C-alpha cells in the first residue's frame, strides 16, 4: 500500500530474504509454529481494551470489544479502527516486476498509476481463484501485494514458483509491516488531527507521520465507508494505535468487519471465493483482463457460468449462514442440473444486518434466478426462510440507516 516516487519515506529497504526476521522490527509477533497462534504487535492493546480474542487463520485476533452491533454502527456513523496486521505482504521488484505480475494477476498491472492501487484475483490454470489481492506500486519496478492471512504462504509459494525467467525478485515482506484500517465517515478527519502530511485520495497512497511514526497511507478499505489503511513498522504501530484512540477512534473487531463488508457485498475468500469457483461466476469479470494473458485467462475466455453470486435479503425472520441450501422458483430439478458438484444453490456468506435489521447474505444460484427481486428459499437448519435477490450493495447510505 505504499506510494511510489523518489522520496521513499518509510518504504522498507530491499532484500530481507524470504521472510527472515529483522532485528528491531518484528517485536510483538510470535514466531510461527504449528501449535501456536501468532499475535500481532497490538495484542496487548486488544487485551487492555477487553477484546474477545479468538483463533483466526492461525492468529489470535479480536472478534469484538463492546459488541459487534455497536462496533458496526460506530463505523457507519463515526470512525473505527481495525488491526489487520495478520494480512500478508509480498514485495516484487526488479526490471521485469511489472511483466511478472501481469502474468500472475488478473487485472491490468500496467494501469497501476504512480502511488496507485489495484484489486485483482490470483487464478489457477483452470480459472479457480487462489486469492483476491490488492497490489500497490512502490516505484517503477517495485510492488507490494497484500494477501489474505489464510492464503499468504500459498500465495508466496505460487509467486516464487512462477518467477521463471522473469528478471524479478519475490520477497516475503510480512514481518516488515503492521496494518491498521481506519474507516467511517469521520475517519479521515480523525486521522488528519494526528497526522503530518496530506492523506491520499481513494485508491491512491501517500506518506504521512502519526505520533512520530512514518506510515504508508492508502485510500482503500473493506467496509464501504471512507477512510484509510495505514502500514507501518510493527513497533511503531502501537504509537499509531494510541494516537488514534486519543483522537476518538474506537477499536473494532473482526466480527463487525465481516458484517460491514457483507452489507456492501465485498467478497470474502473462503466463503464467496475459492479454488473451485471462478471469478466470472463470482461477479468479478470486471477485474479480469483476459487479453493480458494472466494464468487462468485461457480457461475463463468465453465461459458461460451456470451459477452466479448474488446478494439477497430475507423477507421475514431468520438469519442465513454459510452452507445453507438455496432453492429457487425454477424448481429443484433445474437447480440441481445447473450446479454441477455444488448440489443446490448455496449461501456463501450470511448474517443479520445491523443497519437493515434483516438477515442478509450472498449465495451462488442458477443464472436464471439471479435477477433482482427473484424469490428464493433458504434452508436454515431444516426450516425454509423466504428471501429475495437484491441489487448491490445491500446497504446504501442515502436510503438506509
């Protein structure tokens, strides 16, 4: 999430091997072990704030502090901050770094502007999705790609496996960074009160200083609200957290992060995306530039999916959950015939919307049943619940809340 330019500011030095620990930087993280949950540099702050800590993708992370609903509303109405230091980072550098990433990533990497950002997916040869990613241009021949925590090692191995004859170096940069997301309508104003330097516009990056700590600020997020994401060295992240807390930004757990992203229909890997789903049926054709020749492009070319991912809302009581079967008015036989090995249509993400106050979710359904207002039936623990397909996003500020 770093910006490009001659003044690299807090951009860490090149090298660092393949994820080796750097003296004075990795304090606060537990070394990886098969039987040990890792902790972010902010773990002590989460404990002090009374967070409920749970295992998540090999990390011990805060799922909530005051409560998911209260935290969700805080982000929608004011400002909240998330510790997302469990996310992975891969740096790619060298004369052919851009060409290399163009081969791996589904979007057009050449269109990432100076100090710019881009969303894409990482695909297998058959088009299955390995991960969804954000990539930031650190310089003309340097890029930082942020991975999902559960996929970081897999993604890193995929990057290295495909370096081939490209004059590019792939480095595990995870131990160099801590990451905070500050989101909400008042997020920018809160950060500006404690930051030196101008915050970036959306999908851009800038270098700022908070509490004397240099940060890479990016105008991105995962909530549907305005805000910034801040990358800094792990030790400095504690000072940044404290400064934001003093500025009135409240801590938010991963529970509210999930309900916030679901209200605006942002994909979650492992739920809405997986290796046995392709980006076309997931509604991500917009970030798949087939003419770039990325791995998986040939398999996706001309594909006409049987199913597609749709947002939906319950029209009565109930809360949908991942894995709930979905039936449509096209009839069970038609549903079964169109879903290959997936059986019936299926809910991939579901929860109670704190803002809409109804059960909402996303589900793969037959293409014929994907139009907004189409009626669905969701089987929740053996009980049929009425629902209907809705337009994206499910939550809109001008009409909701």
